[in-house]
C-alpha cells in the first residue's frame, strides 16, 4: 500500500478537493436510488470522493472538511431528488436548503486561518 503525503498542498487546492469530493458524493449517493447511474460509476465516485476528502483533511480542519462535504452531498442529493420527482417542492424545504447552503458557505469562510 502506497502512502500519499499531501501536507504540501495549498489550502486553495484542499478546498478544491473538498468541492470535487462533495460533487462526487452527489453522484454516488444518488446512484443508490437511481438505477440509471451505473454501479461502477457509483463505486468509483465513492472511492475518489473519500480519497479527496482524506487529502483535504490533512491540510484543513477535519470537522469543517467533513461538514462541508456532507452538506454538499445533502444539498446536492436533495436537488437531484427534486429534479427527478418533477420539481415538486415546498417553500419550507427551499428555505431549509438555502439555510444549509448558507451554513456551508459560512463554514468555508470561517475556516480561513484555522488550525488543522
């Protein structure tokens, strides 16, 4: 097993990893429900997303990394669910989705300069 040392990556690159990992989480989590997403795509997305999150957590605070990753996945899979169900969504659900988005952005902005 190869050991990957990512201590040298920049904070900006680490955030890019978090964002890419969160987007891939939407793919694999949605793949659990929708058969139109190939099982191999689900597996590869899952493995790559966790690899990216592990790399990012070596540079950024792990709690913030995981919260943003999970929040992006929750937000994205909720949006996929709304789209796949024909757009039926309540005003209250939209408010909570926007609140979650605001919290994700707040976590990202507040993590600058934090110790890992």
